[in-house]
C-alpha cells in the first residue's frame, strides 16, 4: 500500500482513510462515540432543539435583548433536558471532542446552542490546564456578542 493511503481506482489521487463516522478535531484527534461522530451528535442536538422550539417563547425572549436574538425559542428547563439527554454521548468524546463540539455549537450563533456549549465545556473530565484559557478566550472573542 502506498504511504499516502490506499489508491482507489475511481479517484485521481491517493486518499487518507479515516474510520467511518470519525471526525478530526482542530487538535488533530479523531472523535467518535460508538460509531457516532461529533458532527452527528451536533445534528441530533440541533434536531432536538428544533423540535422543542416554541414560537411564543422565541418572541418573548426577544424582549430581553436590545439587538435581534438568533434563537430557537424555549425555556431554560427545556434546554436543560436536551443537555442532560446528550451529556453522556458528549463526554464520551473526551476533552478534545467536547471542546470541538462546543466550538461547533458556539459557531452556529444560536443562543440555545451556546448555552449547551458553555455548560458542557465546564464538565470535561480531567479539568482544565492553563492552555485551555486561550480556547475560552477565543470562544468569547469570536462568538459571545450579547
């Protein structure tokens, strides 16, 4: 087998094979949980958030912000239920996977996804190291705007 990975007859170039449903985190690690990738977990969370959205709650939430709020519209208790339902899957990703998932959720700019990301970042096993401060600072600078 060539050093760059297998050569697939239908491809013009060599490809690096990554296990099915695996993703490469910003730190270069691969995050999967029982064959479910971080991106699939993010999609499951988003689907649960969409299903739980309440147009009346969305309208009500807008009153608390000067600028328009990008949100699904739901009460905090409903967000907490969704966080709890997926927490085990998220923590199974390990610290790098949780941080990558948090980055993806923060990047959406959607209020409820940011709430979940902020909560889960605090729950990673093994605690924080000094270098994590740069990650948190980056999230605040890029994604926190209200």
